[in-house]
C-alpha cells in the first residue's frame, strides 16, 4: 500500500547494465544472491558493496515500501560506479533460525562479496569499497580492519559506541514507559551473562513473570513474539560487541554520515566515538558529517527527539522520501574524488 508514494524509486528499463549474480561465503558455504549494476560493459569501474542494517532484508534493503539500496545503486551506477547489493543470508528464514547468525557472519558475507567483485572483468579490483547502513556500518569496518583489499568504507548511521551503550540509549528513546525501559536493562544483563540460548530464554521468561506478574497476559503475548530475537545469538553479539575494536584498525578512507534526527543511532554520541577510533588507527583520510533533519533511514523529516517505536515506524512509512538526494550527492562526490586521487597516484 506504500508503493504509490515512493517518487524516488527508479523505473525499469535502466540506462545501465543490471545482472543477477550469486557468490559463496567460503567459510560456511552460504550462497548469497544479489544484483550487480554496471554503467556498461566496455570499461572497468570502481565498485561499492552495499550492506544492509539489522533484520533479514532483501538486496534493496526494502522497508515499509521504501527501497533505499535500489535508489542508492541507481544513483551511483549512473555516476560511473558499479554497485553490488545482495539479499541477507537469513532473508525469508524463520525468526529462530535467522537470528542465530551474528554480525560476524554478515562481515564474512561482505568479505565474500569482495572476493566475488575482485574476479569480475568490469571491476577495478584495486578500488572496491563497502557502504553499510546501520548494522552494515559496523560490518564495513569489521571487513576493512582485516582485509587490505577494501579501498574505502562508508558508514550510514553506523555506530561508534558498544552495542550495550546503544541498547541503553534506544531503550530511553523507544520505550512506551519507564517500566519497560527498566525491564529492558534486566533482559540485557541476562543476555550478556548467560551464554546458552535455551537458558537465556528460560531466564528471560522468569524475569517477565517476576517483573510484570505471572498473570500479565498482555506482556506474555508481547514477549512471545519478541523472545527469539531478544535471546538470540545475534542480539548477544550485538550487545557485547564494541565497533572500536575494528575502527581502531581501519586505515583506508572513511566517510561516516549520521542523521541529526536519528534516534536509533544518536549522531552526537556515535560520530565522535567513530572519529576517536579512527584517530587511534592513525587514519589520514576520514570525513564525519551530521546530515541536518535526517532520520535513521536518511529521510528528511521535520522533528526529532524521543518517540515510541510505533510512532517511529509510522514516520518511516508515511514519509514519501526514500533517501535524501543530498546524501546521494555527498557519497558520489566523495567516492569519485578518491577514485581520481587513486588514479593520479597510479
């Protein structure tokens, strides 16, 4: 029902080449399926790998009728930059199975994407970068910190604080009331301290009974749907992981963009942390920027500040804009400038 109000979504046929591709993660054998877009097949082009945010998403990072990765890929490819985007390994999987994978698994998938692009005849193998949104903004430095083939990274609403700190902030901004925020802290401590998945679920259920009362059916129903995610391996890794571990080893060019009105990843907390980590890495080419009035999806909206998650989802859905054109311009110009600089060096 949202497709009628997505004016930025490009319409086929495109003026560039669009290929269905697949590649394999050699570590665990997972096959990833995606789309490679090329300006044409006459030359070699710099390339960008797009990595989605949290949750099982398709190659367009489709959410509430928006397809931000389709919009980004269309813009970059028209500007002379090849783009690879792919479905998450857990896309369309049952929740319990899908959330058993962690950010580390997704980083290995992104590295497999680098392996794949490096072998493509129309790609400049020395200029392959990764642009990640949200959790993808954590994946990008994870790969770049250990793989010198990554020529640059772009983090879009990426985090600089630990998952534990992010979770605390999100609880403050999203919770419907103080009691829910307090329980979230209890649940997070259980997730951190209990390594066994089944025991985590059991202990969280017991905490629900103790905190809300064993006859509170409304809360039981609420947690029935959320339990597998809350207790998941993904959530445990997220809460315990500190992006600084990777960022402090990233020496390739970095562009970090965060929205002024993003209440999922607060820019005033995360951008300074990203910058501090890059300084420790002695990185000589990084740019951090707060995008005025942009939310977590880089839609331009009229108000920020705390709001229940249900209202935030409504904001994402009702906003016609999919992705700020100014951010598209910033990304494109930043990449092209580094391609030009790289050519001069060569």
